[in-house]
């Protein structure tokens, strides 16, 4: 089991993400999906987990340097640098996103090399946009079967507002768990649409992004109350 690092959320989903599960994080642009996946990565470092990180939506030089400074045992699969004709040393790259078979083999190669506990994929949307949808989902089904055979816990991101309902439904179908994010009246929220083996109410949970990572609002309220109590205790002791 892999802890997310958000204690109340871990309790909600049965203690954490089960080993070998495939989790989909879906939501509109700017709703915190990438922040959530990086929060998971940072917590994986604390658990001394090995990771494969597939990045398709931004230059990975800074991300790679940051995680290495944090002591992460991570191998990056670079789905972005081919667009700007760069090659990042120490990563596994591709020649184009439009060759779905090449993309699939790059991920499998990274998994065989690193033997990871956790695979992070941000984001599926970039690959979908470059390929025939039917062919993409055939390959994704193949990849999911491969990851499950290796018991690699997987967390994938998809941009919900870039695709039609059929694409989102197919991605959800291939996943053991689905976490949805949104922005509601300037508040970031998340909810669990499904998690295999658990029964979870479909309620939205408000959260905030802090320097320490993601905090659920209720959790943050409890922390503030504890801080106030400690401060009051110090005042009493010095008076």
C-alpha cells in the first residue's frame, strides 16, 4: 500500500492506494492535478519507493533536478523534449508522440530497468491528442495489463475538458480508482468517483495548496487549532 501523504484522504480510501492499482486523476486545467501527482511523488520519496515518471506536458530538466536533489530514486520517461529537439541525459526519450507503439515501449523499458513501486503519468491527454483514439486505448489497455502483471501502482492524469465523454469513460473503465478535481467558486476541490474494494461517498472535499503540500481544509483547521492550543500553553507557562 502506498500512502498519499494526506492522512484524512488515506483514511477515506482505506489506508492508501493498494499496490498494483491504476488510479486516474481527472479534472479541468488548473484544478491541481499535477500538484497532486507531484505531492504523491514527494511522499513516495519519504517511503523510499522507486518511481518511473512519464512527463509529456512540460520540460523535465528542472523537475528531474528537483527530485534528484530530494533524493528520489526515479527514472524519467521524457515525452516532451522531442518537440523542442532536446535530449535530457539520464532519461528515456522518444522521437514523436504520434508513434503510440514507441511510447508504450519506452514506458515498458523504463519499468524493466527501474523495477518501480510507483509509476506517475502526467498526462495521458498529450498522447491522446497525437493519436487515433481507438489505437491509443488499445495500447493503454496493453500498458495497464503490463503494469498490473508487475504490481506497479500507477497514477495517471487526464485533462477532462479536452476530451469527449467517451474518452473519459474509457480511461475510467481501465482504472481501479478515479479521483476527480475541480475549481468551485475559487476553491480547489476533489472527490473519489470510485476506488475498487471500497464504498466512498461522492462528496467534494475542499483542499488548499501549501508549501508542505496538499492539505484538506478540515485537516488544516485541526492543525491550526492545535497550533493555537500550543501557543496558549506556552503563554500560560511563561506568565
